[in-house]
C-alpha cells in the first residue's frame, strides 16, 4: 500500500491492523490469479457476520483462477 495517494497514514495503519486480524488471509503473487472484491452495503462487522458472504468468499477462494 505504500505510495497510495489519498490514504492517511493513520487510516492505513488501522486497515493493516484489521487485515492482520483476519483468518484465512493469503496474498497471492501478482498476476497469478484473477482478482475480485466482495462488497457488502453495510458496516464491516455486519458484513463479516453474514453467512452468505462467507459462503461466496469460500467458493471463490476454492477456485484456482481467482484471488
């Protein structure tokens, strides 16, 4: 995340700390897989408690062509 414009250092530190708490997080080599992003139209904590979001996330992570 270094060098990104518009993200304050305190915000970046909080995001890094939150990511460090995630279970199952893995960073794939650049270009190895198609990247995707899941979004949930509510707060982070509500989205993380949604079982459907976890199912979709697990299904996409099981594929060999997505990251």
